[in-house]
C-alpha cells in the first residue's frame, strides 16, 4: 500500500498509527540529466503526473532549494493553519503526509502528488523544489545562504538513500558549486525565484537567516501575506512550538518514520544554525567559494548573510 492510499477525511489518518519505519530501496540512485536539470528517478518517474497536477485557488506552495528550510516552513504553516483546530496532527501525522513534496515518488510507498490530491485540508499546503510549479494562488519561497545550504545538503546526502553518495566533503563541495547535485545550481534557483518575486505579487520570498534572527517579525509578515490574523495567544504558541530544537525532537517532523534516512549517521534536522559552515570550510575552500560566489551572484539586489 502506498502512503497515499489512506482515509484523510479525519484529523489523524489510519496510516499514521504505524510505528515501524517504512522500507524503501536501499541502493543509491544516479543523477539523470532531465530537461536540463540534474535529478534522480525519485523525481523523474512521476514527472508527467506532476505536470498534470490540478492546483486550487487556495493552495499554498512552499518552494526552496534543498536543505534551505522548507521542512521548517511546512511545520510553521501547519501550526498556523491547524495548530488550534487539530493540534494532534503535530504528534500523530508525519510532516510528509501533512505537507507532501509534490515531485517526490518512492515506489511502493509514497507519491507526493497522490498525497496532495487526497489532502482534506483547506488550504492544501505542499512543497516543491522544481522551478516550474507556480500555478498556485500563494507561493512562499524560502532561501538560505549558500555556505550553510552546502553543508546541510552534504549531511543530507550522507543520510539519505534517496540521494547519490556524497563522497568526501572536498569532492562534494566542488559538485555543489558546479550545480552537479540533485535540483542543480543553488545560484540559478535563488536568483530565478528572486526575479519572479519582482513581477509575481502572490510570491512571498523569505530568508532562513531572518527566521532565525527574528521569528516574530517573520511570522507577522507571513501572516500578513496569507491574510491570517491569529490572536496573541495563538501566535505565541506558534512561536514557542516552531523553535528548531522543539521541531527536531518531534518524530512526526524529523522524518524518523522513513527508513530512507539513516539518522544514526546524522539527524535529518541537524542543527538549524547560521554559520555552521565555519566548522566545515577550510581557509582555502572558503576563499575558493567566495571567488566563485562573486562570479555567479550577479544580482545586486539579492543579499544573503552567512552569519548573524
């Protein structure tokens, strides 16, 4: 039975009572050059189905480059919309069933598109890394500085059997800078969506570092964009529950249920810090990265912070 074949007409679907991790293929996939984008079979096998996905006017789509905060933002949005009316969701339903990744398909287990089709919630909240999915009424893009993203992606590749092997840090870092990782170039992704923001009024562009620095300010701006007016008590509860360390301990948020992630190697939700790159980059790697960054980040209006 795939994860999409459940009754979602209730707060807590039956499948969420499962206690054991769900097995997936243990072999590491290879990268495929697919329509000019480096992907794996887990993102290409259901490509046609995702292209035919029927968006609704009240859908909310979270978009990000991998390891930039989309799981955290999914958790926050679920709290904002359903934390009061159905609080048991937070401890009973895995985040990937509440906020599915549209483009992801794991054979015999999970189809993000099918899960999204069956979501009973209003609005439906979904995630995507693909740049072309922008038909929904509200899009929230979350971006993270390149250095911390690179580090987080490296550890994710070490953990995830859905990803090609990471190799050593030095080899991986060169692949990241060249865009030879799943979903391609970080530079292209953040720049393209920043350009979309200039002409698409229903796109809210957020920065990971801003959420870390001042979560209340960012929640206020997010609620303003979404047209939400939580009470002071509701907002305070969201601010308390959304703390990274709290989320990281929640087995429904940290992908503990998916055996595709070997969290004995590293936690899926690892640190959530700004500036962790300093513990990974050598002096020469940092200089090389900075030079590459200057050449590829040509938009003077888009600024990232590598420390706060």
